């Protein structure tokens, strides 16, 4: 599945995210469209997704005060990338500055 360029209008429930990650690799990206750190991370994510990750689901969630999903993952800074597989968080990157770091984790959870 290609990188998702759009933040979800409504955040999914935590149970839905956990269920999806039990069906294959999932990247949950927390951020905001106006956040400069999030904006700077987008080219890194795009580059990391090149070469394809057909089985990976990318859920992009606009986070903010009082948003239940972000709090359930204990997100403090944006962007926070939560990499999940088999219903469990495998790794997280907070404010990534390297395409290679993102690519390495994607390869670990997706095998591509």
C-alpha cells in the first residue's frame, strides 16, 4: 500500500488499530498538517516508502489535546511513528530526521 498523504478526518478506535496490526504490518503516524516537524518528515516518509510496501497499512492521524488514540499510545511529540505487527507495537520513531531510519523499520515489520 502506498504512503497515505492525508490525515484522517476522524481518528480510528484503538481496538481497530490493534486488530489491523494483527492482520499485517501497520504504521500509525501521529501529527498535524500545520506542524513544521511533521511537514519536514513527509519527504523522508515518501522516500522510505519507495520500492513498495504492498502489505503495509499506513494510518495517518491528526493528533491533538484530548485525542484518545494518541493518548493511548502515550504520544508526546509530533510526528510520532508507531510501527506495529501482530497486534503489538514493535518500534517507534519520534521526530525522525532520517529516511534510512524509517526505511529500516519498515523493512523489519514488512519484510520488503
